[in-house]
């Protein structure tokens, strides 16, 4: 199949599955913030973030190796899947004695009460196990070309999560426990369904395990463990520091604001899912450069256009999607929207590391960014509270994109439209500052700047889409 056609087809399928499902969760924000107080929402979200940090440690990031090796035609598929499941189970057992570490994570509520994450140990462990198993199964079916099933599973998980949320929060009134347990139940159901629908038991063959195969996958995955942890730290360490230095209520407002820019990263996740299946092919080096450059520039235009729209509509989005008690969270949205755009662009550059199996270089770029992010958070949060966390995220993700854009040229030099990209970034930055300052006729300024971004990228975007459609036909 033509690489462009494959990319377009997979993107469409993932868009239907992922966007429709994530959109439902997005609009559930009004439900969550109406039932949970800012303190409760902040704690529940921190439990989720803690799980995201533990996930790559327990699984040894084997899910990434499952899809990367599963995509290769020459690999033994049962060996790949069996290695993934075995690694997760062993990692989970090994992690159990380390539960006292949760007592180190200290939180401060808006009433001044101090607490730790130790009270939620069992919930976190169960969340980690179900998330790891679900990810391994979904990544494997994706590597085997079952993209429709992968997309349907996304919708199914969202529907069950929403159903359990309504049951546990509105009916049973389980508060924080109900918010987290609904995701656990959804992941568990998804794993069982994928196992039977895709008949994954056929791929569990302990005898297929080999020392060389296991070593190869682990060698690929190991550098991704600290890399994935650092990615989560870059995105969420500000929230943890806010909960400690400010309060869980401020952390909850920041978390609510983060949901708006999540729509930008949602676009990236849909595309990256499809892109990962298309970027690994038998093209020549020059064909790869042309492919990456054409798609990369189109992707940048889409991401920055959405970021500009998110900045302009930050007040409206927060007022519609959250309870009135959360309205002040809109002030974080403009800066977080910009940081999300740079995060998306850096994810695209990271696909070059994946293509070349340069996971250590991916780790290095993330490590340097995490150091900058943590340092800025510690410096700015005591002075600027939530805005300090947002600025730290923006600077960090901008650095990550620029670092990867320069470093990956050693492997595959993407030909970015630098002038257009630079001018667009400058316009969106000015747009964010004006949104925060709210000068007279601020809405007119927002419309004019959004129009500039649209004019600058619209024509090139349409031409890029036509080119992709023509080549994919």
C-alpha cells in the first residue's frame, strides 16, 4: 500500500475512534468539576499522574518495543507478545515491596491539611497493572494491522469509563476512589475483550521466548523507561509542586486548565498513532526525508492553528466545560496551549528516533528538558503559583522541540518551513500575551491574530492535504 494512502487511512480510522472517544471525556469535565471539589479533583488527578510515572517502570516500557518489533515482518509475533506480557507481570511483582515510597509524596489541601499518597497505595497498584496489560494488548493488535479494532477499543474504553464514572460518582458517591476506579474497571474490561476478540491467547507461547529476542526488546525499551518518566515529569511535575508549595485546590485549577490544551495533544496522538505505522517502511533515505518533511510541515500548521484557536477561546472553553468555581483557571490556558503545540512538534521529531531505534538519544533530549523544567518550576512556582508552572512547561517544551529538531538531523534531516513556522510561533505568542493582558478590544485583537495564523498556514495546509490525497489515491 502507498505510504501516503496508508497514513491517510490510518489517520481517518484513529480520528473516528480516538477523537470521538476523547471528546466525550473532554465534555465530562463539567460533570467532574460539578461533583468533585478543586481539592478532590486535584488529588484524583495526582493519583492518575503518579500511575503514569510508575507505568513505564513496572512495564519497562515494553509496550513501545511490542509495537516497534511487532511491525517488522521478520519477527516472531508470539515471541514479541509473550515477551511483553511476561515482562509486565515480572515487573509488577518486583515493584510491590517498594510501596513505602508513596509516603514521600506530600500534599497540602486548601484548608492547610497535610497528607500523603500512601492512603491510595492499593488503588495505584491496581491502576498500574490494568493499564500495563491493556497497553500491551492494544499495542500488539495495532502492530498486527487491526487498526479498526484498536479504534473501536478506544471508543469502548471511553464509554465504559464514563458509565462507571456516573455510577461511582453520582450514584455511589465514591468521590476520589470512584474517579480512579472507573478507569481501572474500564482498562480491565478492555483487556479481556481484546484478548478474546483478537484471540490473543494464540500468541502466548512461553517456548517461543529466546534470550536473544528478549535481550533485543529489553535493550530497545530500557532507555524509554527514564525517557517516559521524564516526559510525565515535564508535563506534570508543576502540578505536584503546586500541590506541595501552594495547595491541592490550585493544583486542581491548573489540572482543569490543562484539559483545554489536551485537545491539541489529542490531535497529535491521533496522528502519531497513524504516523508510527506509516513511518516504518522500505523507502530510500531521500524518499523518507521528503515524506517526513511534507507531513511534518502540514502537521505543524494544524497544531499551531488549533493552539491559536484555543488561546482565543480560553475563557469560553473554561466557562462551558467546568463549574463556575473553576473559571479563574482560564488564565493558564493561553500559555499551556503554546506549550502543548511545542510538545506535539517534539513528538513528531521523536518519531525519527523511533524509526532509527535511537532510544538513548530520545532519553537524552528528555533528560535535559526535565532538568530545565524542574529547575524552572522550583524557581517560578513560589513567585507565580500556577502561572509559574505554565511558563515552565512552555519553556521546557520549546527547548525540547528545538533540541530534537537539531539533533535528529544526524539521522534524517526534516526540511521545515522555518520562516513560516517562526512567524506563526511569534504571532501565537503575542496572542497569548494579549489574552492575558486583556487590553481594550481584546477580542478584536484575538480575531485578527487568529486570522493571521489562518492566512499564513491555511493555503499551505490545503495544498499539503491535496498533495497527500493525490499521492495516496
